[in-house]
C-alpha cells in the first residue's frame, strides 16, 4: 500500500501510462523520459507518480515494460474481473452496453435495469433488462461491485440507494444531479453538460 494518500490525478495518469505501453515489447527497458514522451508529461512527473507505489524500476535505467504493465494493472485493480450493472437503458445506457471498454476481461456487464415496463425482459447485447426493484437481489447474486447510473436526474438517488443496498463498492453517475452515497462507496460523477460548458468557456476566451 502507498505510504501517502495518492492524488486522484495520479491514478488517472497511471491509466494513461498503461494505455501508452500496452503494445510495447515486454522484455525491453523504458526510461522515465521515454514514458513521459509517450504521454506528453515530464520524466519527473512519471517518477513521482510511480514512486507512490514503491520501487519497481531498474536502477539507473528505467522500467522493464512487462513488469511495469504488471505493476500498474495490479495498482489499478485490473488483475481481477469487476462485475458491472447499468441502470437506465435509454440512449446512453444502451450505448454503454456496447462500449468496448466494458468488453475487456477486467470489466464484465452482468446486469441491466430499467423502470420502463416496455424494456423489461428485453435482451440487449446478451443482457436481459430487469426491473430496478430487483437491483439489490441481483447484484448480490451476481457479485456486482460497480454500478453505472444513466437514469434521469429524478430517479438517480433512488437508484443509488438500491445499488448501495445491493453491495456495490463504486458508482459511476452520469445523471445530471448530485447524489449521496455511504462513505464506504466510491462515487465518480460524469457530468457531460458541465464538461461542455467548461469547453465553451475556454473557446469563448480564445475568440
């Protein structure tokens, strides 16, 4: 375990590092400068990020690629499979069911839920849609630890409560509303409107 609290931005960069080296040959050694050049940061930043998790480089040379991949995957929890449930099978929820990022061995969509009776029992990409009232039972049965909320804002808190009752450890919330979860659950909000408004601000400043 790291000796100090790791900034969230460092975790995000670890994911970027892993993507940058995933197709490189494993028996080669990569210097911190070479890794920095691949992702557009500094060698000092690379060394600082990796130093949170101990010393696993080759002294004076850099990082053996195969070992670096293994270590980052372990740090990010990607050496096991995480069960996922998507709640809200509208346009966004349906799109996420086909998202390639959920087709990797580390992530597995195991359940989908909605309240719309016209969608219940329909099969989307091999996943049968079930009623939201079944969330706690199904999550427990299928050992699902990650919930993805893509419902309208008005339904998001109720869904979060059901996911918490079902035993999730993390929630990815796409609903445009603030939700509250128990402190032991990690919440990540993805506010597309806010991101667009931020982009609009910077575009306006540049014109």
